[in-house]
C-alpha cells in the first residue's frame, strides 16, 4: 500500500484570521462551503475548530462514497487537521498571510492507498478528483470571505 496525496491551494483576498475562522466554523460557515459531493453533514461534538467531531459522506465519483467521521485538531496556529476515524485519511488545512489583506489557503489529504491494479488507478486518478473537489471548497471559501 502506497501513500496517496492530494494538495490544492488558493490565494484569497481576505486576511488569514478571517479565512481560518471561517474554515474552523464547522457549526456554521463550513457547511456552506461544501460542494454537491458532500451529504449528511452533521456536527456531533464541538463545532469550532479543536475538539470538533464532524460527519459527512463524500461522493468522490459516481460509484465511490466515503463515510467520514472526522476529529479536528489545531496543532499550530492557522492549521486544522481532520483525522477520519473510518479510514487512514488525514486532511490538513493551513492558512497563512500572503501580503496585505490576503492569505494562502492550502489543503492536503493523505491516505494509505489500495494495493495492486486498483491502487495504481487510485494513485493515478484520486488526487486529481479530490483536488477538483477541494478547489471548489476553496472557491466557496474565497466567495464567503472576500466580502
């Protein structure tokens, strides 16, 4: 099993604190950022950054639906880490200043991929598909915070 990684980033015309606070607001703003690939969104504990437990289903392809139960931590300033209890997937959101009134938002997911021929296709196609989904979230994040 090889590790699979998908990374996407975007410069947003809003300060890093505003962008981070919007991402960390699981009980409010976060649900509005998710594209149609997500369903059954539910905050089960917390709701604001560290200590949040959130559930959703992610439909990455027409045949592939992941049931995700994510524990949220904030290991450093400007960073949210979502660890899926149902798989090996770990998603890290990092927001840093990128000049006056601008920020850089980077999202990276890593997980243990399948072996064999299925794993080959997963490593070849899953990062691109997930990157498209994350790009949509970052576009929605920009629209939400660049007001």
